[in-house]
C-alpha cells in the first residue's frame, strides 16, 4: 500500500508521498548517503565523520517521523526512496520549552 501522493514529477518518474513506517530505514539511508556528506551545516559539523553526532541526528529524524507529516520522494519504477523531508509538528507549551531526550546521557532543549 502506498502513502498519500502529494505530487508527481512532470515525467511521472517520481512521486512525493507521505512517508510510511516501512520507508523510514530507506529515508535514514538517504540522510547518510546525501544529507550528511553534502548539506552545508552537516559538512561544517563533520556529521559524516562523527558517528555519535550523526546517530543522534538520525534518532531525532525518527522521532520527527512519528508525527506522520514527513514526505519521501519515491522513484516510481523501483519504489526506491530517493529523497526525504523530515517534518515535525511543534506543540506550543506553557513554558515555551520542551525537552527532547536524545540519548540516555544527553538532552536537547528545543524552543
């Protein structure tokens, strides 16, 4: 079963769909193969070379995916995930801060 199709490329070779749970691992692979080595801030922070840091970013992406609003680009012919946009629904809290537990030893304040 495919996710909701939001858009198609003009040549219909790529569809942008709501990410399903079974596409999460492939979406994380896209981050490892493209985002970490090529995205400007990731390059500056050496995420591709710092295993602990990249693992924490991957965990954050997985948590964001739980909201059900992330999108993947899928190659129609193969069903392969070729792009991803991890999205998170931000909830307003009374304190204006929420704490996200990234690992057992560290936490990050988000605002």
